[in-house]
C-alpha cells in the first residue's frame, strides 16, 4: 500500500540481511488493528527459517 506503510521491503532487508525479497514478504491489512503491515509469506517460511538459522 504505497504511501500508507512506512516500512518497506528494503527496510526489512537491512534488518534481516539475508536477501529477503518480494517473494518472501507480503503486505496486508492487519485483521485486528486495521493497519497495513509486512509479514513473511507463508509459502516461503520453511526456506526463510532455514536461511536465517545459519
């Protein structure tokens, strides 16, 4: 949601430093607070956990 969420995939990449891209990160509206947020895409969670646990 451009212009709404101050957190970008690039900011997440800086924090994680594992080359996380748009295939691993999704943006959605939080079901409880109703604000946009970034979350790890469920289809890639196995690969993400393996790469960050090293």
